[in-house]
C-alpha cells in the first residue's frame, strides 16, 4: 500500500501533544552492566568482569509510559513495585523520563521485577552480552493491591484520553481490572489498548489489541506461519474478542493491521539494522495508541508504529523513540533518506558511550556552515585529525538567523547537514537550535573541543570552555584561512548582481 505521506505523519505527530494517557500494568527495571573481561578467577573457572559503567531503564508498562512521554504526550503510570532499592531506582528512572508515577503502588513483600544484562569486551574485541539475571517473576497481586489499582484507575479515567493495559508477567492486569477498564471505556469515552503476553483472550472489548504473532497464535491455538494464517488470526481475534482493531506485530516480517472499517493490510518492516528487540512491542503500543488519539485510522497507526518499531530495534537496550526519529525513519523508508551520519543527540549519546568503552577518542566542533567553501574543508579536515571520531554540530535555522541576521541562512539546516555528512572527514552530524551547544557538549563530553584559529582561549564561548575544562577535555584552536567566509561570498554575489 502507499506509505503515509510526510504531511500526514507530521500532522499525527503534532496531534500527540496535550494528550493524557494512563498506562496500567507490569513494570520492570532493566539494568545494563558494561565492562571488560580481564581474567578467569583463580577460585574457579569463572570469568571476571571489571565493571566500567551501569545504567537503568524502565521496562514493560514503564517503557510504554516513557515512550508516551518521549512522543510529546503526558504519561501516567499505575503499576506495582517493591519497597526495595530497585523499586526506588525504577521510580527515579521514570521521573527522569517525565512519567507521572503518583499512582505507582509500593507493595510490602513485593520484589521489583528486575532484569540485568551484563556485557563485556576483551582487550581487542567488541562488547557482547555474557550473562542475564532475572528476579523470580512476581505472582498475581493480592486483593488489597488489586483494589488499590482499581481505585487509581477509576479516579484517573475521567481525566485521561486513553488507557493502555500492559500484561507481561501476569501480575498486575487481572481479569477484574480488564473488566473495570472496559466499563470505563463506555462511561468516559476513553480509548483502550490491550497488550498481553499470555492472556490476549482476556483483552475483550478493547479499541485495539497489539499482540505479536506468537501471542496471537497462542490465543487462538493456531500456528501463524503464513500470511493467510495471520489474516485468519486477525479476523478471529476481532470476532471472539469483540475488539475494534487488531495489529499483529511480526518481527522481521513487519506488521498486519485489521479493522472493522477495513483491512487486512500487511506492512513490511521498516527496520534496517536490528541490534536489540527489547521493548519494541512497548513502543508499538505507545505509538499506535497516540495515533488513534490524534485522529488516525488503525492503518495509519500501524504505519507509524511500524516506523517507530524500526527505530527502537536499531538501538541497544530498552529505549524510547522521538517524533524526529520517526520522521527520519519515514524519510529512509520512502527513499527521501537523510544520511545515516545525521543523528539526534540521544542517538549520539549511545554511540559515544559505546565508542568510549572501546577507547575511541571523540572530537566535537560546530558552526553554521551556511555556504560550504575551501576554508570549511581545510578546517574540518584538521579537526578530524585531533581525534579518532569527529562530531559536527550544525546550527539550526533559527539559531543562524539570530546570529547572522535576517536573510540567513541561505541553505536550510537539513540541506547543510546533508552536504556536511557527505564529507569523509566527518563521522556524525547533529543539528541544534540553541545559541550555544554547551548542554550538548556537557552531555557527550568529547575528548577534544575544536574551534577555528580566529578565536583565542579567551574569546571562545566561556560557558563552553568551562564545561570542557570541567570534565578534563582538551580545547584545540586551529588555523584560520584568510579571506574565506560565507559572509564574503554573499557580499561578492550581491556586488555582482548590482554591477549587472
């Protein structure tokens, strides 16, 4: 089928803003441990990993809620965590991701569900996962906790636009809670979405359910090994579950969407590189729910969800996806692709962290680069020689206009970024709108901060200088090519026009 248009995609993504979504369900804490395998223990044949870094991310309903917030809507999470250290870490992660955790219930005697992934590298080898640990899956919540969940849901339902149920370990989303949400759908007109690993058949009466092919097959006792089988499954789920729409995710085979108003529609995957499928289903639930809220059809929701899932699996770990990343994925999918070197700051953070673990030195420089000339080429080649990898920050259009005045830039930000990304000496490009990239530099912490030779250590941006010196980075001032500037080129063009 014809891909969703860029204008329609932007319209739907803009429609996410201001929407309020309540996510109810099981919550995980994902812990990622990175290090280097240095030896075998003398006490037994056990690898010893020297830990370099440790990070955390919310999973399951927590990741769905974080995904809602990352897409520009308001996310409220109702789930159950333990009164333990991991529960406090998880709640902190969710707050950092702008998720309202006021309905999150801390249950005595309940262990926060935690999955740990340990990755290690050798002296001359890339990191790889060497071990996973899981806490014992929690059982069904007790009657008192169930009643507390229902009370939160009933109080919040009149004030939200949608409710998403996320059932991953059959703990929080009981049949009674599903029944309550179904009744609230009728009473308050909220959109309801169901995502269940083992109990798809319990998600009756939802506006949308989003099982993967394995979950859908288990629900109807059918092997979904062909497109006709997928189509039969979609029809059966809509019939026996009395749901309005079904989206079946199919891994490398994409998605299939079913609606009482049309379908089935099969979508090929948008994923180009698959590094980690963890949390991709959560991303689909978040994105498709918001698309329906923004006035999209289930087919449009599936298309946008497919784009978002393609972004999610291209990253390592449990991650969220931004509207800009979805737009970039659409450009690649429709053949209007931006260079793969052009990254968001979030993407660069993950890339830089991984490179740094391998001992790679990173350099940063930035500028407007409105009209490329030989002075730029000379400068950027020299900048690349200061480290192993060069990241170039390109000032956005509004920033250039503030710095250079009306009429600038001549070339739009994405055009400038595309041209610069084609240069061999540049490894990554990112666009920023702030007058100073000080916050980006503080986040990426490049080893070398490069500026042109027309600056001195005292005339460079002093906030940026303090940031770099504060974490121990090096400032490199390069030579200046006289008489070569965009302003000079524009003046010559204007003079030539006047002379003509």
